C-alpha cells in the first residue's frame, strides 16, 4: 500500500507548539520518517522540540525550496511508492501557502498520491480573520517591491483594485522592513482606507489593529522587527 504526502504545519511564533499543534498532527508526525523542508536545520530543530522521536538521527530529510527542479521533486517522493509517508514542513505556518511545498503537492496529484493537509496556524488567514476586513473577497500578494517608485505604484494599483472589487489586499514583509513598509503604506494609501497590522500572531508580543490610514498617521507605532502581515481595504 503506498504512503501519503502529509502537509505539516509549523509554529509561526517561538515556543507555541503546545498550543497550536493538534493531536492529529502529533499522531501523523510520530508515524513519519521522511521529510521535505526548505531548511533542514530548522526543520530538525522544530521536530526535536516536539519530543516525538527517540532520536532525530533516525529521520530522513531532503531540501525542497523554490530552486528545487520539478524532476528532483518527483525523485524525492519515491519512498511513498514503497509505503512510507513523507511530511512536507514549511519554514513558518502551513505548507503550500506562500511556500514551495506546493510543488510536492502538485506532483502528488499527478501521481494519484493521497495528500493529507493538517490543521495549523497560517499567519495570512489568522490575520484576515482578526482584521474585520472583507473575508469573502481577498487576495494575497506576497511581498511588495522594495524600490521606492515601484512600491508606490504597487500600493496605489492594489488600492484601486481593492476599491473596484471590494477586495481585501494582503501582504507580508521581512521583519527588518516593517518600518519602511508602514511608512510607504501611510504615504500612498487614501486616508479613509482601512489598514490592518497583524504582528507576531500567536506569539507573546501579538499585536493586531485595524483602523483608517488617517488614524494610523496620527498614532503610528514603532513596529519591532517581528513577522507581520499587512491588510487593507479601500472605502
């Protein structure tokens, strides 16, 4: 009997696995010995912290990142043919959501391999849930451009789309650019546009706030260098 491809969520804040990892995930992990991960070192550390294995050395890890050729992915899934499950581990959150794990899932479907998504934290969905913005129509846009002229154009274009479609626009950013992105959003968005900042979701320093750009301008927080999700909805 062939194995399964297990999509394993990871924590999105330090030290939270006891509160966000389900019993189903623990059970599936305990029966999985092969893993695909963006970063083997952090994946090993994560699994070690769960204390599910007598030895991490008995597990088999391979890299699956944005540069992995699709043919290599097909080879990496071969243990499934002989009955072994393979777990896909994201660097943060859920595999396949803003994550290269989607490649493994696509190959699995091409070969009639059962895909099992496990419940876990996704900063993108948790931020949308907590934003109060439109959860029926939304778009995740990844990272905004870094250069000034490009980021200005992108923000204004996405705001136009938001107003036209009544669509919530969602972005992520690297922690060290939180301050510069916030400044760009406040500079280029209309004052009545609703803007959400959701930082360190599920963590000890969790901060989630939605208000108008006008209000943000009068009380702009000094955002620390922690993971954050930004959402806005044009009015």
